C-alpha cells in the first residue's frame, strides 16, 4: 500500500509539472499573430503520417536515419510498456497483462527488449558521432554550452533507462525460478545475458534490485517527460502538429513567398487591377517582423519543433561559404526569445516590453542579409520547418520600416519600382543588345 501511495504521488507531481510547462509553451506560441489553417486537411494528414510518423525526409541521410528510426520507434513502442508500469503502480499488481496475454506476452517482451537494445546501441553511436567523431554539423557555435549538454543528457539518459529495463527483466526471471508466486514471463532473450552476473545474489537481494530497477525506470520515464518540455527533444511531440500545419507543397509551389495582403491589394488598386472597396483599407500594423509577436503562431510552434539536427545549416550555401547565417540558429534564437518573454511574464515582468527584440538582440542584420532565399534549408528540414519565413519577415521590417537595407539593395528596389526590373534600363531599352546581332 505504501508503494502505491508513493507511486500515485510521484505520478501526480510529474503530471503537474508537465501540465504547467505545456501551458507555458502554449502561451509562448500564442504570442504570435493569429492565423487560420483549416484547408487541405487530407494533404496535411498525409504530411503528418509520412514525415512525422514515417520519418520520410530523414532517409536522405541513410545511416543517421536508421539509428534515429530505432530510437524514435523504440521510444514509441517501449513506452507502451509504461502503461503496464502505471497500472501496476496504482493497483499494486505485478505484470498485470501477462496472465491475459499468455504466450503473446513473451513475444511482446522479447520485441520490447530488442528495441531496448537497438535504442541503447543507437544512442551510444550518436554519442560517439557527437563527441568523438565530431560530425561537422554538430559542432557549430550555436550548439556550444546548453545545447551540447542537452543532447548528451538525453542520449545518456536513454541508455541508462534501457539498461534499467533489461536489469529489471533479468532479475525478474531469476525470481520466477526461485519463487512460484512470480508471474511467469517465459524466456526473455536479451535480458537473459545479464542473468549470470546476477545469479549469485540471494532472493531478497534480487527483489531489491528488481524493485530498484522498476522504480528507477518509471521515475526516469516521468522525469524524462518533464525534462523533454525544456529540451530540443520536444520535437518528439511537436513534430506531428508542425508537419500538419506546415505549408502543403502539393498546393503551394516550393520557394513561393507569401505576399502581404494589405500591400498587394494597395498595389493592385494603384495599377487598376482591382476595384476599390467602399470599406477603408485595413491598417497593416507593422510591416514584417521585429519581434516574435510579429510572426504567426505556427511559425513560433516550428521554433519549438526544431530538432537542432543542423541539416538546414549544412545545406545553406551562405553558411557553406563562411557567412554568419545559420538557419538552425535562426530557429533556436526565435525559441530562446519566446522563452525569455515567457519567463518574464511568469514573474510579472514586462514581457515583450523588456527593451529587447528578436531582430538585433538575437538575430543580426548581417545574418538575414546573407540569405539567398534559395529554400535549401526548408528542403533539408526533416520536420518541414521553414527558417526562410522568419528571415523574410525580418528583412521586410528592415526594408519597409527602417529603410535599413544595404545600399545596393535600395538601388535594386528603386529600379523595380520605376523600371519593373532589377536593372536601371527602361523596358523599351532592354532588348537593344539584340540589334547588334546580324
């Protein structure tokens, strides 16, 4: 009975902190501008199933994709066993599903153990790639400090949790031999390799080890669930809504830039391409984006969905040629700015009015001006994030609100306005070069 009470209290504490953090993240995302996304439901569901659940875009790099698939699939499936842990913890039972499933329970446990070993080995390889081999895209400046520690904490935690499962199963099998009251699970292949190392322990000692491993695993899972809400690994959950609300490529062509409706309508009216409405034109508010509240809510959600894998940055031609732009940093900076505002609001602080902005204090003009708008980062992202949307909105603000674009750009803007082309020549003179051809 004491164990049941302790478990319910532990579960309640975890749920409390997860709920509190989830509400904070939702509030941070809602700092963004309202945007209704209810179109193309079938295509959006297809994106979510193929990209988030099916990991389709991950397989452009086969080796890390296979390793990530084992970790991801193992996380989803092994956590089904957590359901049994929770029921056992509340009801005070032990392996409550075993009597109902019979021999199929043994098959399931062996499958879970296979995935546990696959997760353990994959995480170990990821640790080696990150800290020994030092894959270049995982060594960028924006990953120094907390991002580096966060990745290593998660990988190490998953290894330890998988060891706890195998240890629990090994001691449980030994106890099944010594005590007929223990529910028979059948032979569990992978955990049986640990049994010789534990066989010398007495029955009371085995019970202590088994209970310790059980408690360690379930507390570890609950702590992991709380920790993930503060980590880049929040993408485990947010990748699904992010891929659903992302741009539908079958509808919008790749590389299409979203115009500002207010400006578009005004230009059309000036050119006589649209009839003037009797209603006064809507106020545009701020042109572009200076801070996170100028971005749409789904763009802010994308920042929380970022995996920090660096595929976007590794494909960015500006970054490859040594410029400061890193699309990954753009997403990380946007998330960090939201977090800063959220913490300020929680403490009764000024929030958005703290004297800082996303532009300049987090992301510099040098970074956004380096972008070629080539869409390589968008194409590379495994969860359909578009750093380009943030870059374009920041550049719009600089150009339209501050008139702060580079001088060469301003000349181009003027030429487009007067000659409808980036060049200074009037349209009538553009084909003069052909007259010299005989």
